[in-house]
């Protein structure tokens, strides 16, 4: 659920997606056109630039990648690498994957829809709607969506002086031992509130997964229904997104998918485990969702094309918080300048252990890039090169690099 503007996202939900400690906060067709190069399966027009752009991720050590690009040349879909370690088949070109912090854009869209309906205001105090937590009364709905509440990140905080305050386990043997543990969202919030806030509400900016667990609970309080049902009612059903789900506590990926892995050090050696099945409740509204590249492309194109929110609220969504610095974070979306050759892109990438997700679009929604990346057992951690790899991919598709 990382948060870096350069990454697929985090430790629980999101590139950013759940944490900044992991850089990986980091495509469908009815038939394959065939392998145009060894190890790459594609559908759509022959695009050597895109084929080469995904190959470098696997060359760097990722297990596999599937990608979908929609632009003025049509739709291109491809995959490379392996679906499962020890086997040779490529990842499915429209397989399911865990999207990590990309979940946050869905949650923010639902909250803003409720704002459009007049059921809550962006500057309303959250404590009035969720009194059981004893939240600081200065925290508003807007602050949750833009990460300016100051609430501790339940996956842990890294401070400027190098201090680390841990939250729930998010990697290593400790996480593996709790891979199927259920974390009630109220417990995640209470853990966060047991720690000192990072700053006073509205006095700064810091990516915190707790904000989006609270946002999901806010949706439930307002509507009287699980937030996943509101995601289905307002987004998935109207757009026909059949591959997207809010799994709750289910560990399954209920359809064709590439496997994701976690490699960690234990007892002086290295161990690699398959983490495709995991209880996503630890990510909750900050990063639990499952989707496909087709569905993410359709959703983000519709959102940016003005189909899901009225224009004034879409503009609010795209207004970066002034203290978010190079992240340029609005309300559930990053806004990035690619310089003279590329214009502006919007995105919210994400990751959880084993999986990274990319969801990127031009402001009009006409050009999109969506992808899933899986980690494997490479000795040299490819996540360390993720920014470089992602910058190259963005330049290939959108014509510029994220400005520093």
C-alpha cells in the first residue's frame, strides 16, 4: 500500500500503496496473437517499444508482468516472465492480481460520490460520524482522503531523524506466520490511535494507510452497508467490472492469476514462499482489492473522463495538498508533471507482498497504462531498481519522466 510517486506502492495496499519502506508500492484479450518475441505473449498491434518496456522488468528480476496500454494506436496487451516459479508459462494477459493501494482511489471515489449526494461534506469532522474512536475533532473527511490528518500509519512510521515506530507486521517470518490472520478494521484504527500522531490535523502531510481504513468505515457508517458493497454499487456494476472485488477476509484469488512470492531472511539464510493466498484484511480499505488490467483501465478512464464524479469534485480530487511535496497527492490520486514532452499524468499505483499494480492515465482518460508485476526469488532485489524501471516505462508510454 505504498506511497512513492515513483513506485507501484507499499506494504499493504499501496505504490504510495501500504508503506514507504517498500518501493514496490508497485491485460485482456479473447485470444493471444502469439509470441512476437521469446517469452512475451501479446494481443493487439505489434508494439516493439512496449514489448521491450515490460521485458526489462523481468530482466531486472521480477517474476512476471502483465500490462495493458490504451492510446491513439489502439489497445495493446502483453505479458512476460512466468506465471509460477519453476514453470514456463507466461502470466495470463488478463489475470487477477492484488492491487494494494490502488484501492484508495476506489474508496476516495465512493466518498466523493457521497459528498456529491449531500450525505457528508468534505470539511465535516470525522469524529461526529465515528464517535467510538475518540478522534481529534479537527480531523475532516478531506484530511483523510489527502493524508493530512496526522494519524499514525498502522503499518509503521519512519521519521526524518531515522526513528522507526513499528505497526503491524508487514514482511518477513512474522508476517508469514500471520498470513491468514484476520485484522478487524476497528483494531487497525485503535492500534494507530494508540500511537502519538505525526502532527496536528491539517498541519502537514504524511501518507498513512489508517486514513483509508477510516474512510472505508465512514462509508459504512453513512450508508449502513459494507464499503465493498458501495464500491460494487457505485463503480463496479455501472462500469461492468467483473474481475474486480473487495475480498474482505477471503485469501483466494478467484480466477486465473500469476503467483506472487516473498523472499526473506530467516535463520541466516533466505527463504521464498508463495504469498498468492493471503488474508487481505490487514490492508482493509487501504489496499485489499483485487482487479485486472482491463478493469483498472476502464475504471480510471471513466473516472478521469468525468463519468463517476461531477466536475467540481473531480477538480478537488486532482488538487494536490501543498505539503505533499514531490508526491503531489490530491484526494486519492497522485498528480505528476512529466515535463515538456509528457504533460500531466494521474495515478495511484499500489503493492502488497508478492504483487505490484500500476494505474496511470492522462487527465482526459484517453490514454491509460495498467499493469501487474509479481515478485519472485531473485537474489538481487529488483525493487531497488523500481523507480528507474518505472520512469523508463512512463517515458515510453507517456513521453516524459516524472519531474523531481
